[in-house]
């Protein structure tokens, strides 16, 4: 179950893509069907690349403490890798 939790976007994108592919290709392969599937794959891939979390800018505890002690407003954000 943990695998499905961490990869829910990827799995749901694959399922939706497969359903759309079956619907589009049930009457034969046409150029517009292929273009639509390519556009959908590109959109899903781009959204995954843009929405995935990136590496942390501060990885050491000392660096975080220095930033917090600087007396400036600081946003402290915790996020999971998935």
C-alpha cells in the first residue's frame, strides 16, 4: 500500500492514459488520435517534472539555525520526497 501512496500520480496518470488510449484507438489508429495521445503524454510528463519536490536548499541543522537567528522572516517548510 505504501508504494501506491508514494506513486499515486504516476499510477493514476498511467491508468487515465490507458483508458483514453483505448477510447481513442477503438476505431483504428488515426493521426489525430496519435497527436492527442502524444500531447497528453507530454502534458502529464511536464506536470510531473514541474510538481515534484526538489532538493532542499538547507541540509545542515547549523545552516537552518543561522538563518533563523538572523532576525528576518523565514519560511520553514517540511515536505516529503513524494
